[in-house]
C-alpha cells in the first residue's frame, strides 16, 4: 500500500483533490491541520490516503518518495475509512454547517454539531439508563426493607429529608415508590426535579380541611379534645379572637367549657372570655350540654373547651362522649383532636386511637415552634385520612395560629418550621 498526501484549505477540498487524482480507490488514514487559519493566511489541511499500488492511476504524478512521507501516528490506524465513505461524511457535515463551517468552526459558529453516530449513542445510553432504573424499581418492590440501598442518587436527598422529618418509614417508602412509578423518566435524572415532584406528591397526599366560614344564619360548633397540656384552651382563645375580631367579617363567638371533672380549671378560659367580652357556659353534667349550646344560639361560632386529668384517661373521654350523645340540638359538633407536634408518630397514633371513639372530624397540631421534624404530623394525617384544620405555632394569643395548608405543612416537613412562612 502506498500512502499519498493531499492538501487543501479544508479537509473536503483536500479530499476532492484526492478523488480527482486517484478516484474512489483509497482509504482515508489521517486528517491533519498543518496550518491554522490566521489573518491574511488560509488554513491548510493535509490528508493521508492509503491506496493499493496497482490501483494508482497512471495519470497520478504527484507522488512523494516514501522516505519523504511523514510517519503515521500509531492511533491513526483506528480511523481508517473508505475514501468514498469519508467523503460522504465530510460533505454531510459540511452541508449542515455550510456558511461558517471550517475545522475550527466550533468557536466561530458558536454551535456544537454532533455527528449522527454520537447522537445515536447518546440516545442509546439514555434508553439504557432508564432501563437500569426500571430494574432498580423492581428490586425496590421485592426488597422493601432494604429500600435505602436501592434509592437512585437523585432521590437520595429528598429521601433523607423526609426520613429525618420523622415520617413513618412505611409511608415514606410507599410514597417513594409512587414517585418512582409515576414520574416521567426525564425528570428522574435531576435531583431538583425529583424534589419538586416528590413535594407535589406529598402535598396531594396530605388531607387538609379548608376553613369555611358559616353562611348567614348557619352556625359552626367546634369542640377541642385531646390530652392535658397540649394547648387546647390557648387554641380556643386564639380561635375566638380570630372569629370575633381578626377577620374582615366580625362573628359572634360563644364559649363552652366542659368541666366534667369538677376540677374548677375553667378560670383560664373565663379570663379570655372576659377580655374578649364573649359569652361563656360551663357544663358539669352531660345533660347540661344541650342547654349550654341553646343558650348560645345567638352566636355564629360556638367553641367548646374540654379538660381532664391524663392523656390516657378513658373516664374523661367517656364523659365527653356522653355530652356529645346528649346533644339534642340541631347543631353538628365538629370534633377537633388537638395533639402536640413534638411527640413521635407512634405516640400520636396511640393518642388518636384513644380519642377515635368520639368521632374525630379534623386534627390540630400545636407546638410547631418546639420541634424540628414534622413528618410525624404528615404520617398521622396520611394514616388516619383525617384532615388537618389548624396549627399552633407558639404561646402568643391570638397571633400564633395558622390555618392549615398543604404548602405550609410540606415546607415544614422538608425544611423545618419557619415563622416567616406561616
Ligand atoms: N411553645 C408553645 N407552647 C404552647 C403552644 N400552645 C400552647 N402552649 C402552651 O402549652 C401550655 C398548655 O396550654 P393549655 O392551652 O393550657 O393546654 P390544655 O391543657 O390542652 O388546655 C401553656 O403554657 C401554653 O402557653 C404552642 O403552640 N407552642
Ligand atoms: Mg385547658
């Protein structure tokens, strides 16, 4: 085989010369830039063509003796092309990039032109990556306990945040699985989009009770139940202030306190009632419950506080139950279970189960200012399917009350409580 050299201002010009001299018979072995394009100077490219000696046309004269030919670099053996193929490829590239193209064209044309093969390889790699992820997801289904080991890198951050928030592990793994299943593959490759998508799923999963104010003539009766010291009385005061003077429309608010244990701890609420000039009724025996509601029938809102001695006190819960049972009025009593966000999911669940016989309508979480993780709240609402109605975020009456929203809760779950976002 003989190595022939051709030169031109572009590789395709050199190739054209080669074709004119020796036809389609040679193999393109190497393309070199001999001289860069500069002011007043054309670029010069040199191509080396290998061709069988007997196929060199008699007309070809421009042949350097072999001794004067430049030595071939080792790696050039990898890039042997059939000359006609090489010509086609170069002209293809040249077609796409016509006016600006030259071999330094990248910088001048400001565009990266990808050869077709490279694009095809990239598409194949993307398809393979997706297939690997499908396989990972299949593993995930089979080996739930080991889920952490199966999590794709892009999901690691969001998984860690959610796990640290105190979210129940079963819930978290289930949600992760939903996210992986339903999320478009393209989005899975970027942890920012994974995070946004997961946040959206969390928002959709957490049940929230929208605050609806009573229509003209209708009445809202809300009873706060829950363990001692969780913030029921404080929350009643905040709600009373909200409805009687914080909203655009000022509602008539009345208070009822169930002191069925006769412990006389009603003074705290009495004080708020005096300050806000609100009517207040005390119920000691369950049969008095209906009368108390009737005597506040001029109110738009009736807020009922309950009290007792211990979180697990079955007797207290039974007394409240008796009161609800003795409700002869036409008013539906909305039962709100109040719990502190500072206790772990399992304890929230025990509390919920204790109070569940009362027929819980919504959940209220207090003391958000005293804890770091909020996944426990998410998990309780998710597990019980009971909507959250309010959050209490501090001791101050009336300001430290937040009407529940999924945006606020999910922000807390993933980034902690931030007063400015309340
Ligand atoms: N840090 C904090 N303290 C609260 C919150 N809600 C209530 N408290 C305090 O918790 C204590 C018990 O509140 P209280 O309303 O009497 O609880 P109750 O026994 O359920 O009626 C009081 O010292 C309140 O000021 C809250 O959201 N954050
Ligand atoms: Mg109280």
